[in-house]
C-alpha cells in the first residue's frame, strides 16, 4: 500500500502520454460495451425467452394465419398449461417511420402468459372494461408521446375495417414496463374481440399461438404432440420452443451482425495492443530509474509489483471509465436506433467480461517489462542510462 | 517566403527519411488507423451493397400500385376487380391490345438458408404473363419459364445460391402440394434475383387469397406518363390505391436497414477513430521527444518554428495516409463482392446481396485517415515548435 504514491508518480511521469493511453483504452472499452449491446439487439433477446413457452406458427410460413378454433385443441393436449394468441397488425402512427409492433390479443390470457409485462392492476381493469382500449410499452409511449386517455389512430395495416374507415382508433388505457431491462417495451396491444368484430376479412384467424407447458424438459415432445393434432388439416402447424423461434429470427438476419462484431472485435484488440505497447515502452524508457530503485534495496518482486501495478491501474481505470461511457452511449445511441432495434441495453455479462479483459490487458502490458525489470543487472542498466 | 518554403521542404524530407528509424512506434499508429478505416469501410460497404441491390431493381418507366397507406407489398391488398381497373387505366403501355401490366402476389415460403440450413423467409412472387415483358432485364439462364396454370416455379440466381433445394428439377413442398423448380433466372443482380416466381393464379388458392392480389406492376407509356396514370387512379372512386414510380418504391424499401447499418457504422467508426487518434498522438509525441535534440539543433542553426511544425504535421499525415490506404485496401480486398443474405425488415423477406466497397467509400476512408493523422500531429507539432532551444540541446 505504501508504494501507491510511487506508482501514481510513475504513471504521471509523462502526463500527455498517460492521458492519451488512458483515453484510447477508454474508447476501446466504450466500443466493446456498445458492441455487446448491438449483439444483444441482433440476437433478438434469445437469452430472455421463457424456457417453458412454445411458439406455434403456420407450417407454410409465419405470415399465414391460423384458425382461432385451434385454441381449445391446443389446450386439450396433455402437458399444455396455458395458451395465448397474437396477430401481426402491421400499421403505423401518423407516418410510416413511426412503426412499432401492434398486436390484437386476449388481454387476460396474454398478460398471464407473459409475466414480464408489468401492467398496473387498475390499468388492466380499465383495459378489460374498454373494448377499444389498448396498452402500450413505455418506450413507444415516450417516443410517440402517448398518454393514458389518448385516442390514437393507427393506419396502414393490411387489416381493413368493415366500416371502410382507413384508420383504426384505440384508447390508450395503460402503459406497461418490462420486468427485465431486456424486455421489449415497444409493443402496442389491443383487444382481439374488438379487432375480430371490426375487420373486413379473415374473421376467426390469428397470427400465432404462444403455449406454456408444465414441464420445460418435455417441451420438444409436447410440441410434436401439438403439431400432430393438426396434421393433414388445411392449416398445418409448426411448434418450437420460444428460444428456438427467437434464434430462428436472429438467423434470418444472418451473418451481418456477426461480421460487424468480428471486425470490430479485431479493432478493439488492435487499439488495446497499441495502448499496451505504449505502457510497456514507458517502463523501458525508465530503465535507469529502476536500476536506482534496485540499488536502494527494492527486491525483484517489489520492482515487478511496481511495474505491474502501473499497468493494471491504467488498464482497469480505462476499462471502468470505458464501460461507464458505453452505458451513456448505449442510452444515446439507443434513442437513435430504437426504431430499428427495440431491445438495446448493455448486458451485465458484458461488464464482467469487459473488466476481465481490462485486467488481462494490464497483465500483458506489465508482465514483459516487469520481468525485464526484475532481472535487470544494476550496473549495466546504470551505465546504459 | 521562398526561404520558408525551402526550409519546410528540407526538414519534412529529412524527417520522412528518418521515419524508418522510428519504425516501431510509427507502425503502431499506422496499424491503429488502418484498423479503424478498414472497419468503417467494411460496415458501410454492407449498407452500400444492400442499397444498391434494392435500388437498382426499380425502373423509372414502370409503376407499382399498392393499397393506399401500405408501405410494402407485404402488407398490401388489392382486390381482383380493382386490379382489372388498375391494369387498363390510361398511361399503361399496350402491346397488341393487351396492357403491359401484371397483378402480383407476394408471399414468403420457409426454405433452409445455406450453409447452416436454418429456416429463412424466402419471397415467392405470383405473377401474370405480362410480368416477363415488363421486367425486360429478366433472362432465363437455366431451364425454362414456368407453364401457366401449373405448380411450377422459377428461382432467381441469388435465391438459388443462398437457399437449399432450388436446383432445376427439384421439388418443393408448399402447403401440402409439390412444386417443381423448372428454371433459374437472372436480372443483373437486382432484388428480383432473390425471389421465386410462379403463376399468380396458381398461388392464389395455395395461400387462400381468393381473387386478390398485393401489387400491380405496370409498364408506363413513358416516364412522363406517370402523372396521367396517377391522376386517373387517384380520381377513380372505386379505387383506394397509391401509385408510385417503381424506382422510388424500391429506393424506399432499403431505407430501414441501410439507415441502421450506416448509423451503426458511423458510431463505431467515430468511437474507434477517437481511440486510434489517441494512439497516433502518443506515437507523434514519442517521435517529437526522440528528436528533441535534433529539433533544437535545427532551431539553433536558424530554422524557424513554422517549418518544424509543418514537418511534424507532414509526418503525422503521411502515417495517417499510409494507414488509411492499407485499411481501405484491406477492406476492399476482404469485403468487396462478399455475398450474404439478410432479412429486409420492410418486406419480412430475405434479400441476397453482395458487399460493395464503392469509390466514394475509399475516398471517405482516406479522408478520415487524414483527419486522424492531423489530430495526432497537431499537439506534438506545437510542442516541438515551443521547445526552449538551450534546455532541449542539453537533454539526452
């Protein structure tokens, strides 16, 4: 501990260099944090899916609707605990740039299927009372300025109204939050009974079903049993775990995300190597000072500790500051990207991984000059200076 | 004046000739800048390739008619009666008494994406016979066109390369029926090459669409005929549709993903650029301090401050340019023409495309590297100019 002031002085020996080295480490870790958020966004929340939930879509493609009448038969399948359905509505608010997911759902089924949707009890009651009521996620509500009590028109949906009006109008009766920071709070949900009665065609059809099973370990087996129910019917089904479904979605986006990540990771390490090189160099330049320390009686391990301590300090402070900057950036960039990527947050594993990498950088930058300093022959080093 | 220019040239050349002596630390700055530039170019080339593939699909003398308010074919709906009116409105080109207009369906089918075999949304377009005359760029490269009224389909070349099971002669099972792949077509690298085509009348019952369509494609009499055509459709009370020039429609279809990738690329590029600039600053400070005595000597024999500043800046800019050139070349070599496919969120369907490192991007890359070099050079250059001659000469 008493050597801390010495380490501190050594670091600031060349102020400009120390600051720029620190800043380049900060930038590298800010980038690392941002990329972790991008990765989480592109993977479409695969980590956040419920292990006990299945998703059932039409076998031909997920754009094909399924009969509402399947509901009862799914529930009757052994192992099925609950069923909810949703449909892609595909409209926008005022202009096409304002898009977000809208889904007609059965409020009670849907909310109990997705406990990560946190809706205050009184707002839920209001929704059950108002046929034209809708609840909207916090993020979309803030972005578009929706407040409880607003009447909002949604246009552009492929679902036409039978009364011929272009826009569907809803009353905002609730605003929900997510139970976890990765929960999607961009959705806009309204009542299926109202939707089914008012639509011009496709009555009795829904987009997909979400199914809760009583035993996650038997999920695959139950999924097969459900699909077997509908084999050779006009609308054959394909049921998979919610995780596999989200993964499939991420696979559709393909390797673009992976490519961006891979090359960014390469540059992250290049910047760190540059910084580590500078740190090592600054020790090499002080060879004769270290020789003086050794002359004064500093043992080899104390010298190693001094050099390593300096490197660790720079790397860790840079890492922590960088991850803090990443947190700020993710918030700011998230605002810009939120219309493309509804889920955008800094995953907590990324912080842990980042700190481990920072410690490694400190070790790598410090170990070589540290060992050199340990072995330094005093007389030769003093003469060299 | 002339003397100053002469001094600048002399010192800068001296400096650059000495550069190899400082190779180690210079290399560090060059690698940092090259890395940043390479990734900026690579990410932006994704957006450029994607945009180009989609935008090149549309022609100015063709029009797309969708339902009013629809943002893409995927969410559009046009009834059979409306389609007939739309196809025969004034402004459409007629050949031998029939309109060059095709009412089309646009759906997706689930096919395994190569190489991993994960399911992907592949677009399937049901067309009418006129579609081939409207898309003059479409050429069969293998097999033959599908026969009207049969469950046959043809695949775009990009689709055939990106998804499994699309060889001529193979069979696809869609909604309980077998479909034959009978040909492969090319359209010069446009979005259409990512699609499968079949007869709209056969697709309608398969996807339970009754007598309805999603989009009408028409060949206009001329580019200028769009106004007349739009006026007619807008003023027909039986219709509730919007007409758009095909080139405008497709330019808009790439917007979301292009914006996303471009903003990501710029954010990443700026953050990493800052990191690399700090690295370059360190390099140049080291360069200046290793030349402290040399610079002091030059000042002592009568060289002025400006030439010293310029010489340091020149060195930094050269390092930046070298880094930029290496980075841009690496990105071009690794990514130009790299083929992949992704889902276009606006149409829910897969688009196969190639990365495009355009000349614009290369210029941007080198310009950015130059800026990074300048930032890296300016402070050290000022420091070099301010060195007090007497103390600096004494320094080791």
